[in-house]
C-alpha cells in the first residue's frame, strides 16, 4: 500500500470555504479513482494560515497515476485551487509498512 501525502496552506478566512471545496473536488476525485483505499483530511489553524493535509492510500503506483496523471509527484489541481492556495507544493509518497 502507498500513502500519498499532500499539504496546502490557505488564508485563515478562506479555511472553511476551502474545506467545503476540497470535499466536492479532491475528496470525491480521490474516492472515485479505482485503486484508492481511503482518504484522511486534516486541518490545523494558525494565525497566518490554515494548513490542510490530505493522506490518500493506494493499492499500487499505477492507481496513483490514474488519479494524478503520468507525474505522480505533482499535485492534482482542480480549477479553483490556485484561488485558495498560497503555494502549490509537491506531494510525498511512502510505502505503508504497518496499517493497524
């Protein structure tokens, strides 16, 4: 199993709207992709930014690429992402050694 970890920052005043947006776009897109084994979304609010972390779990590298396209190290962007995000970050992939 592969864990794909994405981090993004938005302004605190846009945190709630961004969460509603990613539930309709990123979350649904991840869950609808064959080979996805689950999704977790985390949020941490700070004075200068709201941080979002999305961890998605996949059965194979091929399944990750079904979601991302050929370059799985890049974020899979949706139309309004750049409107919200302070910067576009790379994602990280890890082999899941224990999933208890």
